[in-house]
C-alpha cells in the first residue's frame, strides 16, 4: 500500500534527522518544534472540511495519544538518539510490532496465541542484545548507551499503546483530523520547553532550522496522517509489523548522510528481534487450515 510505503520512508529519515539535529537542539525543544510545525501544516488542510466533533470518549483517547505518542514518544526518542546511533534506535523500536499484537489481542479482540508469547520473548532478547552492544559513538560511555536504549524502548511502548487507541478513532474520525488534534495536544504538552526552543533556534544554523521544518512536515504531518489512513484499512497488528522495513532504510540513510553504522552485535540483536516478530505473527495451524477451507475453489 502506497500510504504505508510513504510512512516508512519518512519515518526512517526521521531517525537520521533527529540524530543530525542533536547537535543543535535538545530533546524537549526539538519535540515542541516538530509538533508545532506539524500542527500548523495540518491545520490548514484539516479545517477545510470543518471542525472535528469528537465525543467525550474520543477526546480522552486523543489526549492520551497526543501526550504519549506525540510528546513522550518523541521526547524519549530524541534523547535516546543522543547516545545511540540512528540505525540502532530504529532497530530497538522494532519490538513495537510484538507489543502491538499483544495489546490488540487484549483490547481489540485479535487472537492471543502461543507464537505471540514466544515471539515476544525472542524479540525482547534481541532488544536486550542491542542495548548491550554499544553504540555508533565511540565517545559515549556504556551506561549512557544502555540508558539511550531504554529510552528507545519507552518510545516503542508509547507507540504501541497509542496505535491501539487510534484504531477505534480512525473508524469514526478522518485520519487528518485525528493526526492534527494529536499534534496540537503534543505541542501544548511540550510548551514548557518554549523558552529553551527560542534560545536554541536563535543559535542554530539555517540548515538545522530547515531540517526541523522537514521533520514537522514530512515524517510527522504527512507520515502520521498516511499511517492513520492505513490503519483504517488494516488491523493494528498487521500494520504494526510493517515497520520492520524501517531499520534497513534507516541504516542506509545514516551511512550515506551521517557516515555512521550500528555496531556489529546490534545487527545480531536486530535480526533476533525481527525473528521474534516473525514468530509472533505466525498463524496457528488450525487458523491456517480454517482460512484454506474458507477459500473459494477456483472454477
């Protein structure tokens, strides 16, 4: 699906952009700037179709998504990438498809299977290996690398919870309205960082300011909207697993644009995490047999 492909490429580029901007912007101000730009960019389009009118229950979900996914997720990821390279960070977030599958089984009625449990354990083993592998930065001590890995894991958890909450929302509200409102809530949550953002913007080079605009418009406004649109047409667990394509794209981009690659052991951990995802998404034999029986016989 084109919407998913667009999302994955832009999200992969975001890991590289965040890593690059870490020299000029700290985690909080960068999050505020990114969500502020996205809210402004989306608002011009979202309001063309009128003001959205969420119910009280939908507002509660929107607030949680805005705070968790559009504020906490980015705060944790921005700080985590100070201590781990872009490729490693993207691999660490690949535990999220397993978490999404677990949450979907618990709250959306999708099946909870033995392969899901086994896959979860294998994926977390891979994440642990990545966290202990070191970083693309020779000058970062091991304690900060582990802390950076844990922050990336926080991002994976907040993403997973938010995706589950977003699934019912996009069934009743448009993808652009859901994304716009979440961006606004995320920006408001990060307003305490406004003074720091003002001083960092004044000191940053023009090229970094353009990178911030790029982050807000493409990996956020465009990619989060296309992802919400895709969620309208796919199950949460099936959509979540598509993100396994992000790490290889990120690693290539980071090598070309930043000249950095993850440590060798991190690749092993990333592979283990992907194996865990594959195991978790494996359908039980009975389920496969039922699907075959339901398949119409060719004429």
